[in-house]
């Protein structure tokens, strides 16, 4: 049997499940929230999991896609919410470690933690990938020096994950943002440590989905639109960026494959940019990144994942 672990409303996982249906494959989907809403038990001594009145057995492959939203609230009490979240993370680790499977597609971060941005950038350099000039600082003097060294053209982004929140039923999120002299001058002498990079003059952005040595890539022409020029996720619905299927050079594929293999990442959404003189720059990889909507560009990732799961359901 194929087991899919994901969070509810994850469209790529639902699309893959629909393909498995058309091919009459035997599979089960478990959402992270199911551990809070359905009966289960984990017998660590016997290595047996009972879930929703069934024993989880005869599992040949597990696809870990996602698990639970980082914004999920376990309690209205802030301190209790923090405690229960840590308990749920430990629960998830115990649950996944005891799944009797022959093979994983994506090892969960509850078993093998995902690499931080710092580790990613250091490893990218090791494999010969270019990265933006990067500085993590908490003081105005260092930031001013970095600003001048990079021709007064720098950006800032989250050290870990973007901050998201809801207000009046609207979702807000932090994005990569350009930093100017006014921003620096209005800062305190000491501020919360932040990540800064030189703002590379880009020709195009690349969104690359990696799947066990295969690459599904497309170019995003975002540089000519002021709203999307720094971060294409600040989407302009009135003037959408043009997208085009893109074939990566063999040398870049080799470096990225070595990078992903080092971190034991089977899949991931990789962000890169190509500057105005044609140099490739690695930005980051999100092991749980989205990859829906690429079929329009003749990039049938979901069908390839479904086929892989079926072929390994033995």
C-alpha cells in the first residue's frame, strides 16, 4: 500500500491522489490534524500503529508531502499552545518512526531535520554555486557598511520562515524587501538580528522543482514589473508575470543534484535567479514547496510522482 502524509487542503497531494485513483492504486492519506481528530495508538514496543480502527501494515512506500500548518492553534492560551505544539512535534516523530514501511519518498523533518538557510548557503558554496553576498547583523554600523559595499542596493528577508498572520479575514505575509538609506537611518543602533543580501540585478527568476534527480523548471519574467521585481510572490494580478518552461544547463543540474543528495532531500522547490550577464545564483530550497499549476507549462510532476509511488508499491 502507498501512504501519503500531508496537510489538509494541500492541492498537489490531492492531485497525485486523483491520479492514483485513475490507476486503481491502493493508497491511504493521513493528515497531520488526523492525529487530533481520529483514534490512533502507537505501540513502540511492538512497532504497531493502529489508526482509525485499522492497523497500518503492508505499507511499501510513504510519501511525506507536508503535515500541519505552522499557524495551527492547539490552544487559545499562548503558553499552552507553545507547549502543545512541542508535544505534537514529538508525537509526530514517534508516529512516523514507527510506520512499518519499506521506503520513504521524502524523509520527514521530524526524523531528519531540514537544512536551515545558513546551511543551504554554506553547502551551495561548497558545490560551486553562486549565492548573493549575505550578511546577518544586528547593528546599524555594520548594516551601513554592507549597504555602501553593495552600491546602496540591498534586500532583507526572513532568517527562517516568512511571518504570516490574519487580519480582518485577510492573510498577510512578509516578503523579500529592498532596504534603503531611510530604513537604515530610522533603525535603533541595535536591532533584532536580520539577514541582508545584495540585490542582484536579475534577468529572470527560476522556480525549479527537484524530484530524485529530475528537474522541472520554469522562468519567471518579473524584473520589468516594479511590484514583482524584488519578490515575484508580491503578485500583480492585473499584469501577471510571463512564465516559460526552462531547461537548466547540465552543469547547474549536477551541482544542484549534489546539493540535494548531501541533505538527503528527495524533492524540493529551488529558487534561483539569472543576472543580467547570465550568471546563475542559488537563493534557497524549500523541501515542502508548492509545485501546482505547472502542467500548463508541460511539466507533469504530479503524474511522475504518482507513477513512482505505484512502481515502488511492491
